[in-house]
C-alpha cells in the first residue's frame, strides 16, 4: 500500500502565540484556509469548514471534531468521517498541527494527516485524497506564511 501520511512543514516569521491564534480562531482560519468556519476549539468541540470553488461555483462543507488543544504547541482535529456519525479513530483522518518556537519571532509549523488507511474508502479515493491534500496543504500553508509575514 502506498504511503497515506500527508506531511508539510513551514517556517513562519511570527511568534508561536500569533500562529496559534491564526490556526485556531475561526475569523483567522478564513484568512488562509477555509472560506467559512464554525469551530468550538476545545477537546470534544465540533465545527465545520466550508470550502468554496469559484471556478465551479460549488462548495463543500466538512465536519470536524476537535481532539487536542494544547496552546501554543498542538492543535488536532478529525475529519473525513461519514456524515451524521461521530468522528472516531476508526472512521476519520487525524489532522495534527505542531508548533515549535524557533527563537522569539519565528515558528516552525508542521501539519500531519494520518489514519487514512482506516477510513472505509476505495483505494483510488484514498490516493486522490492524498494527492489533493498534499497539494492543498502546500497552498494553504503558503498563504499562511505570506499572511503572517505581513505582520
């Protein structure tokens, strides 16, 4: 089976507490990631990310379930679970953000998605997800780096 782990890491010219707010507060998340966000950023909290595609005039709403909130070091949530079902280890993908201070004014941000091998999807759907998310995280984290480099 192909490697189904998705990993990206960036160095951001901003302190960890600023990066933390930008990845956990709904009004900040919309500046670099999703178009609309509802989020209860506490362990056990839930939310939705809405992604709009202007080219196709379509949108997709993704339910998330918050798993870890350890400011300003780690934030994790699950997504990819069937609609109307609680996200658990066996039916969802875990997205983990790990922040590491690099001096006073820089933060190393690592995003890792795991658990895709447990999700009940056909192999071609898993492969498409990996390709789309590897590209998607590169784009989104690039936007985050630019956003925070502007101060």
